[in-house]
C-alpha cells in the first residue's frame, strides 16, 4: 500500500521541485506519470523538462504520442499508459484513494501562493484522509522541506 505526499510549494517553482522528485523516482527505478488537468500546461512543462540541464535530463514523453507506453516518465491528463508505479499530480489533477493504495507513491504538488490551488489540495487531502489513505503533508515554508502532518 502506497502513500500520498502533498508538497506545498511556497519558495521554489513547480518545475524545480518536480525535477527533484522525478530524479528521486528514477533513482528508485520507478516509472512515473505526471498528471495534469490541462494539456497546454503539460506541454509547457514538457518543453521546460527538455530544456533543463543536460546532467539532470529526465527521459520523458507526452501521452498521445508514439511509444508512450515505453516512457519512464509520461506527462498525461488521464490514466498512466506507461505502467507507472508513481503518479505526480500537478495543476490540480485529481488523485483517488484507490490509486494511493495501488501505487508506490502519489505526489500532489501545489502552489501555496495560489488560493485556488490551495483549495483543491485541501479537498484532496480531506478526501484521502476520510478514505483512510496514508498521506503526508510537506512544506518548504522554512526554506527546507519539513513534514508538517501525517494521516
């Protein structure tokens, strides 16, 4: 049974934290789905990942393209077609208690400076907690990541 990790972004941009988490997932040998609610925002994220530092390159692709099932990291608005054991939710994409239970990890990254993103994350936290899913809340408010709550 997996866990959901909520990352409350207040200092670093989403791309930096996502890159760090994706690197850790790759080191663990996990296949990952980065799930977003908006294809346009995912396409912009895809471009930023391609333009990152060469030594930090993360092999990835967009859903709906050739060989999506072969991608170690798949950017998608729907279910993972790459056999992912980890889902990283960005831009308010939905996650379910069933996913938390079935996967190694579910990460929910949200912008702490965006009231709408905060509201969505709070609702997701409550839904997972009410369903009995294991969840942790992490904040970078102090300048480094600290676990602030756990179900």
